[in-house]
C-alpha cells in the first residue's frame, strides 16, 4: 500500500519517528523503494482508478511530444464581462445585481476603473443583511 498510494518514502520516515526504531531503517527503506517500483509498474494508480470508476473529469499526464496538441489558452475560455461590486456601487446597482444574477458569490473590487480584487461576497448573506 505504501507504494500504491503515496509514491514517497515519507511513510517509512513516519514509522521511524513514531516507533523510534532506527535499527530497522534499512529494511524499511528497501521495502518502500520496492513497493514504489511495483506500484510504478501497476498503472493506473489507486487514485487514478477511483477517478475512472466515478467517471470524474481526468487530465492524463502530458508526454513531451504531445504538449503541442494542447494549445488552449486561458483567454480562450475565461469570462470577460465579470459582474462585481465596488465601494462606488450604488444601492440600485446592488439590488439589480441581486435580482438579475444566479451567481452565489461576487467579487468586491477597490474601484470600478482599477478593479483590484479585495474580497468575495456571498450574495445570499448580503441579501439577508439588506432585508433585515
């Protein structure tokens, strides 16, 4: 299990620290290294298998020769018209935002022109405060 889950020697180090048995360091490190070698040969790993069984989105490792196939940039998929609130926002803008959006949170920025992110507001909580 050591090699299949973590792929590190940290498990062996933790065992040494907990037990204080430094005399067993060599056999334990050899066992961990062998477990890692076996786990490397048995692909996919435990976590990859769980991802595949649950049909979760999965990004495989990119080999050096295949990187050119993935030439998608953030600007290709990002949202450009971001709704936000600032210290200059009026009560009318806030009410309109609460009524018109389905977002759960909204960014709070320092000013409309500069738009440096300060915090994130939870709209449900904000609506509750305004109704009180």
